[in-house]
C-alpha cells in the first residue's frame, strides 16, 4: 500500500502550526512538527523579505531532517509606521516579549497616528532536502484597533480589525479567519495544486543521477 508523504511543519509557533494543519487536513500526508524530532540547529531569520525568511526556514529544516518541510514567514505592516514591524514582527517589543506585550507596545506606538491601515502578509515555502522549493503568497488588509478585542487566534489578532466582517481576527473562529486571512489565502493557493505538489515532491526528493559529477 502506498505510504503517505511526510511533511514537516517548520515552525515553533503553535498558533501557525494549528492553522496550517487544519488547512491541509484533507490530504494524504503525514504531518510532523519540529517537536517530533530532537533539537536541530536554529536558523537565523535575517532575510530582508518574508520570502527569503520562509525559504531559509523550510530549506534549512528539509536539509537537516531529510524530509520535505513547509515554513511560513509572516508579519504585520502598518501604513502609519512606514510598513513596520513587517519582517521584524516576531521580534517587535523584544525577542522574549509575549503576544500580549507586543500588541500593547504596538498600540502605544500608534497613539495619535491617524492612518491605521494595516496588512498581514504571509509567504509559505515548501522545500525538499535537495534545496528545490515552491512559494505561495497571501495578503489581508485591515485596520489597527484602539484596544485589543477578542480571545481567539494568536499574535496580533486582537488588534487587527477586518472591516468586511466587522470583527478583529481574535473575534473570529478559526474557520472564519482562514477564509479571509493572509495564511488562508496562501494555503488555498498551495491546496489548489496540492496533487501536483505531491508529484513535484517525489520528483525532487533526490538529485537526478545525470546531474551528479562522478569525476574522472
Ligand atoms: P516561526 O518562525 O517559528 O514560524 P514566528 O512566530 O517567529 O514562528 P514569524 O517569524 O513568521 O513567526 O513571525 C510572524 C510574526 O507575525 C509573529 O509575531 C506572529 O505572531 C505574527 N503573525 C503572523 N501571522 C499572524 C496571524 O495570523 N495572526 C496574528 N499574528 C500573526
């Protein structure tokens, strides 16, 4: 009987992992997370774009563990702060700050700023151990609230208001959020061609013999 392909979710963020797991639940794959393995060397997320960082995380994990790996690099961009925190969203307010502290610090910085337009962006990279990778992108536009609202989700969800549904992301169910979110959009793009992606993974797991230089 055919075995399912193992796919590692290369994220230490439990909120992200839960959303991605839910989005890929209908496929014949075995999903593993980093906690299913021993500790691996950390990768530095020092890329200038979400795409660079997503590929760094996925490629690093795939090469080290020998399985296809999927990583997501995402963040929140505020028009009134010239696009910050952007790629630095995870480090905003200090490396060890909690989600709650980050939201409070961002609201503090936004005090008196009239332009509250914001957008979440997400880049998903799916890489195989040979280094080959596929990339999917999603974006969601909204407005930064004056105060946190809602208990669901993670990260900046309580301060990201989505006007069409008149709710913050943290007031939405997982299903509602995924229907409109940056991660939902990027994952749906991946999902829409997932059958082809599975074939691509199988074809790219090893470097073709004809490309290998045997010397002599
Ligand atoms: P990994 O790198 O291990 O995946 P991370 O939390 O460090 O986890 P990123 O480097 O991609 O992830 O940083 C993304 C930041 O943006 C992080 O602070 C998240 O909380 C926030 N973020 C991303 N998507 C979000 C979402 O859907 N809702 C709320 N906050 C989100």
